[in-house]
DNA sequence: ACCGTGACGTGTC
DNA sequence: TGACACGCCACGG
C-alpha cells in the first residue's frame, strides 16, 4: 500500500481479504478505510469489472441485498457465486445476513 | 473549475 | 424494512 495507490486499489485490497463464504457491505469497507463514503466503495468496485482476484460478489449493501448484481455478466452470476460458496441467497438478498457478515476489522494483516 | 452521476448510508415519517 | 430527502466524494465530460 503506497500513496500512489488510488482509492479503488485500497478497496480491492480489502475486498480480496473477504473470507470465502462471508460477505460485507459497502459502508463497512468505507468505515475501515476511513476515506470517503460507501458511495466511493461502490464506485471503486464498478471500475473493477474484469479482475478475477477481486471477489466483488461478496460486497452487498447494508440490507444484504445484491444491489450490484446488474453489473455482473450475467446479472445472476453474483447470486450463483455466493451460493457456490455456501451463502444462502433468496430473492437477490443474503439470508441470515447478520450471521455471514464480515467486518474488515477482522482482516488478517500479512 | 462546474456539474451530473452513482454497486450507499442515515435520519425521519 | 416500506418510502423519501439529504450527505457523501472521485471521476468524466
């Protein structure tokens, strides 16, 4: 992490550390970085479009809704990826969101 | 340098 | 968690 990293690269860094089978929300990442707002996180992930090592599907909104699904190809990829990792998804919303929620504070610093 | 835009969140009803 | 206004801030035009 250097000062040359732009904001979205910081967001990618955090997103990469989201454990499989867990999810977080935009606000938690913004809060952890103490930079910008949740909107910035959404904006940053929007720019990631093709990065395979950035599990953007593990980032949802504060209600556990898959608000970014329409930016995936196909839009159903977000839900299917989560289900494949053991996260229950119903009606484009994470089931038991509180239980699978992960806060960047728990991140394993290496 | 101004303005619209957006994968959001909080407060209020 | 229904609806809506408002704050948020980097970016492209």
